[in-house]
C-alpha cells in the first residue's frame, strides 16, 4: 500500500490554483510544500487557492502545511484561500479553529449545507443506534 | 476518563498485534493503515476508523520527528482489542523523552516551529479518542496510550 499525495498547479493571471490530492501527513507534506513554494516564488501570484476537495486524510502536519503557505504568500504580499475542504479533513480544520485564521470557501454554495445536513443526520442516526442497543 | 471507561479498558483481551518498525517518515502511513486494518475486525464505522488513523498518525509522527530527532531507532506499536468494543493502542519510542509532559500536551505547544509543526498533535489525539495517557522519561523514551471505545452497532 502506498500513501501518496500529489498536486497540480495552475496559474492564470494573478491567481494560482493548487489542487492537493491524497493523504497529507508529515511524510507527504514535504513534497507538497516544496511543490507549492517553488511555484509561488516563480509566479508570485496575488492569490493562492488550495483546493483540498480530494484530500483523503490529513493530520496536524496538514495544519502546519496550510499555516506555512499562509505565511509564505503573505511575505509575497498575497492572500490564501482554502477551497472545498473534503469531509475527511473538515473535522481537524474545525478543531484547530482554522476558520478564524484562514479564508475557507466553498465553490458550490449548496455543498456546505448538504454536508452539514449529512453530518446532522449521521449524528442523529448514531444516537438512535445507541438507544436501540441499550 | 470516567471510571466506567477505565473498567472497559481493563477488560478481557480478545486479540492483539505487535508491530515494530523503523522510525522513518514513510512508515507514518504504513503504521496508521496497519492499525486500522487490525481494528477493522471489530467492524468500526468509517468515522471511528478515521479518528483512530489520525490519532495513530500523530503519535507515530511524534516518535519520528521529536523522539528520534537526533537519532534513529524503532517504534513499537501494540494494538489490543478488548471485550466491550474497546481498543487500546500503545505507541512507544526509545528516543529523547519529554521533559514536561503537561506543557507538551497544551494546544499549540511545539519545540519544532521551524519544521512547520502546528503543536496540535496531542490535542488531535485527545479529541479523536476517549483517552490519552503519556509516560515519558528524558533519555529513555516516550509511550503514548490511545484508548478508543467503538459504538455498539445496531444488529441488522
Ligand atoms: N515521542 C516524543 N518524544 C519527544 N518529544 C515529544 C514526543 N511527542 C511529543 N513530544 C513533544 O511534545 C510537543 C508537542 O507535540 P504535538 O502536540 O504533537 O505538537 P508538534 O508535533 O506539532 O510539535 C512536541 O513539540 C515535542 O516537544
Ligand atoms: Mg506532533
């Protein structure tokens, strides 16, 4: 089994879109960081968008990766947007209170509400399950 | 942890696995998948498995990044499945140890800010499990014990 992450950088005008895919941990974060920073220093965009919709796993190394990119893009006078974080990583993002420090956006306005409803439904289901079991 | 939870983690052992692997970063992924695949025999739900993977990843990464910061060595993992759907995961290194465990467990505390660490590892372990115990001695090593109680699933 391999645990991989990769990224696709796409720069259009002042904006760089980086799509991160796969598992983000301390091991894979090194390549992701080098890939993003290399592209940032070369293209110097005004805005870095990290699309994290295809991230399947992330531990606190991913929080470090995001905060690190925020500090690099700020040094370059730009801003960071984290786009469409997957359900797999939204819990750790919330836990870290990252919504307060980072601009998190959803491209599909519907999606966020859908995710919330789904989470609520699951919580309710597990509560009911617990009752049945007792 | 509640006395009830303590009782459950002292229950009868159903199964156990021990894994010993070198403290190299490629093993972070290996370790969490191995643990997850062993725990799968209790048929946890996806959320529970994701929590366990994340907590294990934190503890194993700490052995590599901090424990063996200035050395190399092995990481010892023992996963025990107990009666009552309780899972106990012990992760141990023979690294440098932690001088002040209480301080280390605080959110945002890190001794490695240059390495883009977030200082959130222990907080993640605590939030994603039902109990975290840390034993550490400078110059000897660190043991982290993660306790997780799986929900009872309704029979089909
Ligand atoms: N296995 C270990 N061996 C030595 N020191 C450790 C170990 N685990 C954690 N630490 C110490 O505890 C601190 C906090 O750990 P953690 O919450 O995971 O944050 P981070 O890994 O981002 O620094 C680390 O910075 C380190 O000083
Ligand atoms: Mg850590």
